[in-house]
C-alpha cells in the first residue's frame, strides 16, 4: 500500500480520491501530482513532484475521514519515520492541507518481489483479513502455479533474501513488528535493491491490543497472528518463510479459507519444496522449513536471514534507536531548578563545553520530563556557515509556525500587531491560514526601524503563546548566533516586559562571538553549566547500552580509552575494524578510521556532504555524485543509519550528523581535493531549479571561484537587506567585493555594504565604506556618499569628524558656512531681510532647473538637518539659503519641504510671530496638496508639530509629531525624520505628564538608537525633557553618565548646542539628587555659553531656562540657612519677572508657582497653598500636566492640603515621587 509507487503504469489523476474524503485536489501546493500509482484500505498513493526539493516522491493520502483511519495514517508515519535502513522505504514529511492528511515517501522504481525473483507468473489472490471478518466470509486462498526459482532466479533470490532479513532486523531492533510481510509489500529496483514497504499494520511488539493482532494477509500470517495470540518478531519471519517457499516451489505452503489455513499451519508440515521443484539447495530448504515452524521460538531470527548463506560477509548496520540517557545528574538538577525557579519569569540556561560532550542530548533530556500537554518546546540550531538570515531563530519560528498551522482558526488569537513586518522576515508565518485574515498594519522598507518593529511583533507573538503553554526555546550551537538573531532573543527577555519562557542554549567555546556580551548584559536569571567528561561509571553504563552482551572487562577498557568523552566513546562502539594504534585516542582519528571502511560511493557522498557550506538538498548531492535517486536513497539511508549523516524529511536536505564529522573528514583532504568537491557541489547546486543564491555564493567561494561567487553574493546581500538581516547582508557584500574588480561595480557594492553597516548600527565602519565608495566615483554621487558618511560619523558620536566632511561638501558646491556664531547671526539676519524684500512667492520657470542648482538646494537641506542638533544658528542660515534657492528654482517638492521647516524657524520667537509662521505653514500645505507626496505630508506634519510646540499648544503638537512619525515610517530613507519626530513627540509627552506612555516609548527609542549605534540620538533623548521618565525609574546615575559630552568627541567649551542640552539634563538630575548648590553653580558657569549660542531667541527656551533657574534657586533655599536666602530670592524673583514678560499662559502659570513658593519661604503658608493650587490648575489648563502633577504632589504630601485633583494615577510607578516632585517644583520647607 505505502509505496506501490513503482508500478510502470499508473491511473490518470481523478478530481477526487475514489476511496474517501481526501483526493488530489486537497494535496498541499508544494506537491504537483503526476499519477495515481496505488491504493489500499487506508490510503491512496500518487507519484508527485516535490517543488521544495525538486525531486520525485510518492505521496500518500488518507482515504477516509474517520478518526480511526486518521490515527492509522499518523501512527504509520510516526512509528517508522525514525527507522532508517537501505531496505526499508524512506518516509518523508507529514502534512495537513485542506482538512486532509498526507505524507511523503521515497519513490521506488521497480517491481514486486516474486515478479523480480521468478521472472513473471501469476500471483496468488491475497486478501487482508481482520478479526472482525468471519472465516466463512473471508476470501479463500487458492494456489496458482508459478515458476519456481531456479538458475538465475535462484541467484536473484539469494541476493535479495539477506536484504529482506536486514530490513526486518532494523524494525525488530526498534521493538516493531511489520505484521504484513508479503511479496507485494517487497519491491525490487532494477539494481536489485529490495525494499520493504507498507507499514500500515506495524505495531510495537509489546502492549498491542488484541483487536489488531489478527490483522494481515491470511496466506502469510503466522499461526499465532491468525488466532489472535500475542505477537513477537517471529511472526514476520514466518511470513518470510511463506515468501521463500512460494519462490522456491512456485506455490503456497497452505491453501484454503482463513479457518483452514489456521488449522493447517498449527497441525501440518508443508510439503518440502524439493519435492515440488528441482535444484533447491538443501540449506536453503532447511531455512525455509524452519521459518514455517508453528512454534515462534523455533524459527530463525531476522538476523539469521540477513546473514544467509552462513558465513557470508554481512555488513553491520548499527541500530538507529537512541540509547538511554546516562549520567549528568547534577546538571539535570540545575536545569530543572532553573525551570522551577523561573515560575512566571524568564530564565536562561547556557550549557558550554567542547564539541561532542553531549550538550544537545542534555538539553533534550532536560525537557523530556515536562508535561507534554502544557509544554511547547521549540528547537533551533545554528551552523558555522549559515545560510539563514537569522540563524537559530529561523528554525524556532518555523517550528512555531508548524504548530500554529495545526490549530486551524484558533491560531488567529496569536497574531501580533505589525504581523506584516514579522512576515517580511519570517515568511513561514505568512503561510498560517489564520494569520492571513488578521488585521495587521501595512509595513514596508528596509530600515532598522522595521526590524525593531518586527522584534516587537516577535515579542507579542511569543508572549501570547506563553499564555497558553509553558514555553521553551532550545538552540544548539548557539555560539554561531548572530547579532541579528540576538535582537529577537533580546526582545523576549527585555527587563521592561519579559516573556515567561526558558531559553536553553548549547554553545562551545571559548569564542562565543556576539553571544558573550549578550549573556553578560542579561537582566533575567541565568544558569551556566560547564559540561565535562562522563565519569568512569557513566561511561561504562553508556557502553552497556551500546554494546549489550559484551564482557565488562572489554567495556571497561573502552571506557578508559574514551576518557569519558561521549562522542569518542560512541565512535569506538561503531568502529568497524580492529584498532591498529595504541596510545591516546583522538575523536578525529577514530572517525577517519571508521570512514575508511565505507564503500567508495558512500565515502564519496559523505565527502560531498562535508564539503557543503550547510545541509544541502539530496538531489544536489546525487547530481554532484553522478548517481540516481534510488541509489542515492540507499546510500543516504546507510549513512544515516551509521550515524554519519542526518537527513531532513521536511526539505530533503542532508548534512553531517555532527560538526566533528565535517571537521575530521575535511581535514583529511588536501586543499585541491576540498575545492574540487566544493566545485562539484556548486555546479550541481547551480543547475538545481530551487537553489538559494546565498548557498551558491558560499559554495562557489569554498570552491575558490570568487568571481563566480561575487554575483550570487551581491544578490544574496540584497535579499538579506529585504529580510532586514543587515549584519548578514554586510558579510555577503564583503564576499562580493572579494570577487569584483570593475570600479563601477565595486562602487555599487561598497555603497550597498555601507548601507548595510549603517542599518546594523556600525556607524564608523559605514562612514569609512561610504568614503571608499566616494573615492571610486567622482561628481554628484561622490557628494552624496560623503554626506552619508558625515551623517554616520555624527550619529555615532564622532561629531568633529562629521562636521569636517560637511564643510568639504559645501566648499565643493560653493556654499559658505558661517565661521563663527556672530557670523551666523549676521547671515540669518541678512537672509531674513532678503526674504522679506523678495517675498516667498516662487519664481515662474519655463524649464527644469539645472541639476547643479538642485544639488546646492539638497546640500543646504541635508547639512542643515545634520547641524540642527549641533549648531542651530548655522543650520538656520543654511535652511534659509536653501529656501531662497528653492524659491528661485521653482521646484515644488523642494520648496514645500523648505517652507515646512521655515514655518518652525519663524515660530521660534513665539506669539509675536504666530501669524507669519502660520502663513508659511499654509503655503506649504497648498503646495503639498498639489504635489501629493507622502514624504511632503510628513514634513508638513513635522512643521506643524514644531509650530504648535513653540506656541505651547502641546496637545496639537503631540498629534502632529505622531502623525509625522507614522507617515515617515512608510517613506524609504527617512531615518533622520523619524528620529526627529519621535524625539519631539517624547518632549510633548514629558511636558504633558504622561509618564507611563513616556517611559515605554523612551525605552524603545533609546533601544533603537543603541542598536543603530546612534550615540548622538541617545544623548538627545536622555538629556532632553523626556529624561523625566528615567528619573521616575530612579536612575539618576544613568542620566548623569548620558549627559557627558566627552563620548561625543566634543568639549563643552566648543559652545555647541549639545552643551545646552547637557546642561539641562545635568541640572535637572542634580536637583533630583538634592544637590541644588551644584546645580545652581553649573547654571551660573554656563551663562556665557548660553549667551553665545543665541538660543534665547527662541521663546520656548527662554521660558524653560527662566523656570529652571528659579526652581534651582528655590531648591538651594530649602537646603541652606535663612541667612543665605536673599540672593536666592532675588534670582527667583528675576525668573518670575522673566516668565511674566513672555505673556504666555504656561509661563504665567510657572511664574505663579514660583511666586507661591516665595510666599512659603516668607512664611505665608495660606497664600502659598492657594497660589500653588491655582498655579497647578493653570498649568494643567495650558497642557503642562508634568509640572502640574509635581506641584499637586507637593501640596498634598508636603503641605498636607487637598490639591483638588488625582495625582496617584498619573504618577503610578514612580519610584521616588518625593525626589521627582522636588526636582520639578521644589518647596522651601524645613
């Protein structure tokens, strides 16, 4: 039934299966059905083309929809899938599609056993009887004459009989009984390979139900099987005896109804075959008759059949069943202790040790005792030369996707937000039907932003899975995890919102690569286990499992020789020859010695597998070896059986069973031989329709053909960028460079490499690579690359170097950058006057502006953006020059962009310039509407956000900044714009007092900057108003460290705008720490710097600085004696006057708070309370909920008065509310 896939002709495919509910139309899309080639009581078999492996296979479907038959199909697959032998049909994968179940198997091209042995003849009628069928109703077995085996037929018989015995021996070694051995279930290929098929009635030898003991084909049933007695492997041997008798004599030993057959088999002896046919060897006849003995104990075993004729050299095929786990008691206790201690929290277990010590086996044993119904264990593995974009994680997601597919519609519960971003990286998730209907925001692009969004979706997906299961992630060879993979693991274990799961990592050192610092930075509990050799007692116990029946003295010698090394110990048990060397044993030597006993073809295939960059499709190996699929299947089964290789049933890939196998056999070859094998594989892989370009790149590089590898490497790098695997893309572009010599191509690859490095957060490396690419080119492209290099240097903290590059570009374009702050002020005044005289109506142009003009406009724009956070005055001068150029050029896109930013610049003085700024914004909006560009929509929202922020209209500012961020996320290359919108959205959240949301968004934003290597971005986030979220978590030391300018390559005396940011961050943190005197001293020392920056032209900064100085003075007053109050009171009163001069609601409210605090200092407690409550109310009305909440907390907790509003909800989660309130609204109370 299982592999009748070998008949030479098949039926045409029908639209539905004739035997039940599942037919060819229901088959998974992966398979293209060719023809129907067989059917049985439980299923139909088709020949099919597997698109995933580009190979011909047999596909079996379930012929019935009832649960009983589904259970049979799944049982048939699971019982036998792990049993590998050259003479057993190889099973593939189990699939569910369109409500039906299918599994794949090897396609055997040949004929039935008796047809092959006897050369033709009619076969007997064989019916499958079950215990539910009455004997009188069962079909009678009659005998039809067939040619007995003689001459050549006898030779064929003697050639295939040991193969059949070997197949049964493999099943019996696993504790399984076939129960339906008969000629039609043994197929023979043209090369004479006998294959046992149809495992539909396979059952374990123990524990079977009586309802199944009488299933089978009556003519071939052992008597104990026919009468329902308990079965042993001897039942299969009896069936072999019937087949042998049939082949020798040309007839069956017994005929009649099932009841007659049972009686005859119990009481009669069959006629000797030699009486029915001549020329039968006596020994063979004796074997046949012994096999037909009614007593199971008297029959020869499958091992004896496999060794026929006596004395023949039979190649041992080691059992594939895993041995009992031995030892490692303390290690298991530590792992189980980690599970127990984790509870609802995450935990990490790292098992380290050299290769072959049993790390993988230990992790498997550690999860075996977990309750199966409530536990989901997802396993992954990394490879040294990994093809996957996210090593280890790819396999984890594939395993999860496979599990979720089985849940049907219930899987929809697990669909996360930003699912499309996650599917862009892990396509296996997109194949889950329930996810196809999930609502998910559209995502696109190739930015680091997208990968962080995908990581957030990854976290949400696994968090939802963890609500239903005890979740375990196990990754083998974790030392090859990449930075890209660790991003996703980090998202699961982040301290802010960890997923309750246990991560098991097996790694071999000492070099753990990116994993080492990742482990050091973990916030969750971690257990490290250093795995050593087995003890002598454990080694001996393991040997007893491997070599049952051997003398303990011999085993003790082997245990001593292995030095407790499990892999060496296993190799010693598998070694085929006598040991010819003495002294210390090495694993590699034992492996090479055992490999020397392989047949030439087996060794060739194994060498090819070891020469591959990663596990490779079987059809590719076959093509490289020059053999057909049938022969390759036999060789593969032998290599897997002997533990040289592992073969995947899902994708048809084959790889070394252990990395020690690859290392040992590759080391035995010289370099030309290794490259020759790699070239054969590369050529076969390139001819393979489903070849992956990354595999081709790696394989050609191993073959030493770098020019040929380069083209594939560049394509693979592009695909890795699409999957947001930036680090992997960089490695592939490096490989492409090694094989590329033409300047134009090298410049393109260098640019792509720099983009990948920039996205991976390696700013200095990206900058250097952009400059390398610029050195190859000349002209406009050169300027663009230099500007990109400057951007990366500035972001990564090398500000001075970045500014030098900006000046270099501006000089080439004849754009003058002011040499000093005073010169910048003069240039800004001049540009403003010129714009006032000219107006902002664009010039009507009759032709396209020259490219040189557009280049100058773009340079002003880019350099102005980059300088905006460093030197606002010079940035403003460049933006104004760009606006003038855009007005003259008449380019609508560039003009609208400049007007959006000019609206923000115009609004800096505050209310007096509101009308002019609003007009600029309205003009920009009209042009944006005409052009219809999403990027311009983003700039418009950004300009509107700044306009409302500078007008202290914080609710509107927040809305526009969030809209700008969302708009730019869908615009390629808008990294700077997204960061800017996000930074100022956090400002508004801080001023509005939304601490919980601010904390979450600030953590994500800082994490993004850290991942991208954007030290400048992280500095601005932590030194700006959003710093309050860090103080709410009581992390002042982190803020003080973040506000240091030295890591950015700048000294405060350089009068950078960053010094202003650092000052604000430092002073606010010192106030939180109760060090007000230091804070005031820092403010006084910075007054010259602040004046030189000319930033007080901006009303927003004037208000912020006036209130900061006033509250710092009040904090000092609360820390000193009354004798020192006078100068502090004077400072505070000056701040009150400055705030009231601004004529802005928020400034008036802050002035009221300071004035009320002065009243408290003067002893007017009632007036102070009334003033503070009024000030808090006015602050809240102006949108400044952050300061309002601090004032209300002080009123309630310090002055013991009702503030008139709830504060607990707003400040839930604040660790030290007393310190936070004192830093934002200090009260001089003793």
